[in-house]
C-alpha cells in the first residue's frame, strides 16, 4: 500500500462565503501552508498543528470561500452535525467537483 500524506488527515469542512466567516481570536497563532497548486490557503495552529480552516478561491465553487473544520467549531450540537448535508469530493484524483467512486469508508 502506498501512502499519500495529504490523504491521511480528514478535513471535514463546511464551506461558507466571506460574509459568513469571522475569526474571533488567535490569528497571530496561525501559520499558513500552500499545497500542490498553491492557490488555496490552509491555516494551522503553530503550536498543535490543527488545521482549523482554509481559504479557497475557485471560480468553479463560486469564488472566495472559507472551509472551516467542524472539529474547531464551538457550541455546535451533535444533532446539527448529524443533520448537515455531506458533499464528498475526490481529492485523491484532484476531482474537487466530483465525489469519489466509493464513499462507504468515509
């Protein structure tokens, strides 16, 4: 089995437009990493490495948007997460607008 480090972490992130995102604190404690195409910004905690959110700018996805890791949201009830719609994307094959052929393991 060949491992791809980018696929070893899950980033379950609802996508929101800039007017729906507000970072309340801690901006100075974040560091940025640009993967592969270097067009999407991924922000991590400098101390623990948690990927809290990312900033993308894709015409296919409607322009500038924020992906916020659900594990970093406070005061979210479990039922809200259960009821939230899920959109799968095939990052393994860089088909970000398509679901992977198999999702049962996700």
